[in-house]
C-alpha cells in the first residue's frame, strides 16, 4: 500500500479513534467521579466511626471516672469510720484507765477495809467457804477454789461497771 492509501485509512479511522478517545475520557471521568464519591463516602463513614468510638470512649471514661470517684468516696468513708472508731476506742480506753486509777485510790480511804471485807465475803459466797482469798495488787481480792477463780479486784470491778454501762458510755463521744 502506498502512503496515500495509508493516509486514506488513517483519515477513515480518525472518527473512530476520536470516538474511542472521547468514550475513554468519559469512562475515565465517570470512574474518577465514582471513585471520588466512594472515597468521600468512605471518609464520612470513617469519620462517623471515629465519632462513635470517641463518644463511646468518652462515655466509658465518664463511667470509669464515676466508678473511680465512688471507690475514692467509699475509701474515704471507710477511713473516716476507721478513724472515728479508733478515736472512740482510745477515748474508751482512757476512760477505763481513769476509772481503774480512781478505784485504786479507794485503798487509801478509811472505808477500804470495810469494802475489802465485803469483797472477801462475796468471793466466799460465790466459791464456797473453803475458797482461798488473797489481796490483789491493785486492791480488792482474788479468790480460788478447785477449778474456779473469781476476780473481785478493784480494776476488774471498774471494768465490769464500764462494760455494763454500754450505750451510756458511747453517749460521751457521740453528738
């Protein structure tokens, strides 16, 4: 074929080539448009998921904060209760020591001999006339009989008296 025939063939194919290029450009534009729309949709979906994750994290953080605050408050309440009980125990022990000291002072009074006699009588009434009764170092008496013991020392009597007061003693340190 000659150059002229090639030129005629090229000229004849020119509209086909132009149509193919136009179609290819249109397809590429459509593909780019769809890809852009899909990318925008994916980005919006990712943003929505990120917002949802962030909101869930915020809610979880708030819930964790509420739990942590509740735990701190409970711990503070336990600590306050523990300190209150310790202070009450200390006040009670101080009252017990003071009472024991005061009753031991009875030994220096003129009525102690009569009191000791009554305590010895009470010990023999509880354990029997053969009970061995002896003076306690803090005042009062301790009695023994086979298998039995009675402590009527002044300190033990003061302790029992405080124990019997129960709620009345608690009113000393409660509002």
